[in-house]
């Protein structure tokens, strides 16, 4: 597999422990904590990404000349399509209707985390092009006689490069808050229309009038007591949504131990009793909202913990944006505007590939039209007051 200067060799690894943290993080960089060795090893060591959950590690490692690691792809063999947030169940059904197996497939992703970021991790100045990474993944797919490889929630540059390499391109939508240099939350509110500004002030007032105390905890301030409470919230949320508790209790302890100050827990108490929590991770430019849960019925508590306190924290720490996870049109009125997300797909069966390609053309037109319509619901001022 030539990359223009030397031969690249590919190996697949059934556990991240086989790959040194220094080599991994030299390729991953510091910008996005979800692709760090610390986060992904916590997933594996806690049993969250495992055979139990159908996420079997198959991390791809590219070496130049068989020696120096120059590229890594966090990748998993999947026996289902759950925990991905880019839905391909229809593709699986179509292939299975003609007697072919869609599963297992390869998934280049962060388990259970719809967080955009790099997926084709390359050591700086290594000169490894996206096309070489794409070729390596195609070869891995072919050598294991699998149906497909999926690179989900990748960067736009990776998406473009994979498209140039012949992969099918897909887009989706999330809602992100952008920091326009606000000095505080009131500065952000001043950018909204007067009607929307009143709504947000009322929601914050009512949330803070319920007699709860709020804490923004990070690093060593988060104790096992906090994780015990948060895990109960997490399980409660999963139960209400008829989902599966993929993340184990030990995952949260390992997360706190290994990522330290990159973990931020928004926490609410009623007296001494914990009633809600929202888990966030910190990157170089963004605060990433992940899991949330609560006990009881408290007015606007979800908005306060997940959206408004995240904005407070991002402003205070000079971050450029808050990414609050998948779905949620209601986020628009809280200042979180629609942004595209990207994925790319390599499908080996020619018939399915053609059908999916046609589908994605139509889907993209629909997604783009919807994003335009959603942007029209922006709460930001349009010339008035």
C-alpha cells in the first residue's frame, strides 16, 4: 500500500491496550477527548465496548515500513446497528432480503457517542493521505469478507477525502451553540430577540427557584459518591427510553480517573439529595454534552443543567462552542443552531451500493432543506431591538 514515500502496512487489534497510549494520542491529538486513548480504553476496560454490547474492538493501525505508527482508526466489528446514531437498519434489511449477511460490519466510530470529530487519526507531518486510510479500511473489509465499513461523525475534511476515494457520503444534523465572544450569559441573551430573551430568563428563573443547589464539578471534585448518583440517573433515563444500559458503572469511575479535568459534571441537589446530573467532556475548542438523567419533576431542570449551565461554563472558559449531542429541535430556541454532521460508507455489494447511493442523494436534499428551514427558527435578533 504505497503512500508516495514508503509502504504502509495495516494491522487490526482486538484491544486498545495493544497500542501504546503515546502512539495513539500522537495520532489523535488533543482537540477531541472522545478519540483519546484514555476515553476509549475506559470504554473497553469497563466492559462497555465489548462482546456483551456488540462492539468488538478492531482498531486499525498503519505503520510506515512496518515500524513507526503513522495512522490509527478507532474501529469496531458490529453485530447490530445500535449505539451509532447514524441509522442503516434499512440497508441491513435490504441485503438480508436477498440472502446476504450485512452483519458483522466494521464501524469507525466512538461507541455510544454521537460526537463529531476525527476518525482517521494521523500523526502530524506524516503525510498519510485520506485515500491511503480509505484503501486500508477497504482491504480490511475485503480480507475479512465483511459487507461494509462505516466512518461516522467524521470531520468534513475526512468526509470529502473519503468521497473523493469513492465512498458514499451522508450528512445529518445536530444543534450547536456558538460563542460569539460573549462576556457572560447576559451578553448571550442580549443577542436574542426580546421575546426569546424573556423566555430564557423565565426558564432560568423558574429552574433556580425550585430550591435546588447547582454545582459544576470537574477533576478531583467528582467523587465516587457523585458517580454513584449519576449512574442511577443514567439508568433511569435508559429505562424511560426503552434502551439498553451499555455503559457500566465502572466506566464513569475510569472516565474520571483517566480524563481528570476534561470531565465536567453539572450536578443538582435538593438539600443533600442528588436529583440530576449532566455529563460533559472538554476539548480544545468545545464543551461536549453527553449523558443526562434526573429523579423527580423539576421545572426546566433539563434546560438549566444541559444547555444554560453548559453555555455559562463555555463562556467562562473561553470555549468556542457547546455541542449538546444528537437530536432535539427544542435546542434551537435555546441558542443551539443546526449544523451538519458527516459520515462515509464503503459497501461491497454492488446492488446495495447503487441503491444506497440513490437513497443518499435524495436524503441529502431533504436534510439540507430541513436545515435551511430550521435555521429560520433562530432566536437571534434579526435587526429588531
